[in-house]
């Protein structure tokens, strides 16, 4: 399968597959964010998810995929640092703000800086039409964030710190998207990168979660957390794996933009499952996000 994927790089079929994978990543990433922000403490949720990810990735990394080339070890060290910082900021942001407030800001900040980073790192460029699409998408995302800031009633006392944390998290989204694209392109077998990525990236948060759980006066039961961990791990593998493969097959910037339609799916999830209010104005702003992604893709 690795050989087949590599053969699609730079082809029309590869571009189509990258589009499908990026949109799949968008849906799954919205689900993943909701799983982390749901009724459990976000630190515990992420710890449970990473525990299962570690168990899933270890046998694949150690015994199934080809061993990483020597030049990949410094790249994996960078993956560890960047993703640990990203997840820490994300957990802090979710601890202080409502899901439908934090998530759009994180996802809105990320693609703009990813497009800029892809220009400098990979020599990618956007057409004028695509930049129009970026502007439309960002107008929808940040408009949604501004509307939430004014009107939402959840976690009002910690809303401003949550937004600043969301912006910082978004910057790390751009950093890890660009860096992961560089990493998955640096190895001959993309599945080697994916297996070792999840193996290395899942080491820290299970330890943090155990320490936090032991300090809680009213610690939650482990069975529901374990179930969330299993579901979240499967979703994470599909979400992060899909977008990483998409960035190998096609432009990093386009994959990043398409993935940010996850904001639309996140708002629907927040409304249906987390009981967070979604009105006609917010639906209109979400339509802008989707329209921006369509313009980017059609302007390619």
C-alpha cells in the first residue's frame, strides 16, 4: 500500500485522494475535539486517548512497518516537542472555554500560518482566487469567534484567557501541520512515519492524566474514560493520519484549509451533543467557512 500511495504523489488521482482525506480529517477532527472537551476533564480525556494510541502504535512501530531511517530520529524529536506543547495548550484552552468558542479560534489561526509556512518550506503558492477563499474562510471562523465572545453565556469569567490560549494553540497547529508534512515526506514509507508519530506522541499525557486523576477529590470512574480513550484513539488515527497522507500527496496549504471546515462540523456537534446554542447568525458564519474552503479548492 505504501508503494501505491507514493505512486500517486503529484498526480490527478493523488490530488483527488488528498481532497477526500482532508475532508475526512475535518469531520474526524471535530469529533476528536468534542471527545476531549466533553463531560470529562480534558486532561484526563486526552490521557485516556493517548494511552490507547500508544498501545495501538507500539506493535506497528516496533514490528510491522519498516524501521525509520537514521535521519528521521531528529525529526521525531521535533514531533515530540511540538505536539506535546500543542496538546498542553489545547487542554488549558478547553479547561477555560466552551468548545464552540475555543475550537473556531484554534482552527482559524492555524490555516493562515500554515499557508505562509508552506510557501517558505515547500515553495507552495496560492492563486488570487485561493487567497480570496482563505479570506472568506477566515472571516467566517473569526466572525464566529467574535460572535461567541459577545453572546455565549458559558464560562464567561474565563473566556478571554481561553481565547488567548486558543490563539497560541492555533499557532502550534500551523507549526505541527507544516512540520508533520515535512516529516512524512522525509521518509520512504509514509506508514513508518505515522506509526512512529503516534508511538512517540502518546508518551506524556497518560502520565499527566494519572497524576491529575490521583489528585482529584472526586475522581471519575475509569471505565467511561477508557471507553472514551478507545473511541478517541480510533478517531485520532483517522483524523491525523488522513491529513498527514493528504499533505504528502498534494499541497500542504490546501489540505490545511480543507481540514478547517471541521469548524462547521464542530459547531453541529457542540449544538447536538454538548447542548451549546447555535443560531441563524452562527449558521451563516459557518456557511462562510465552507464557502471559503470551496473557493480555495476551485481556485487551484
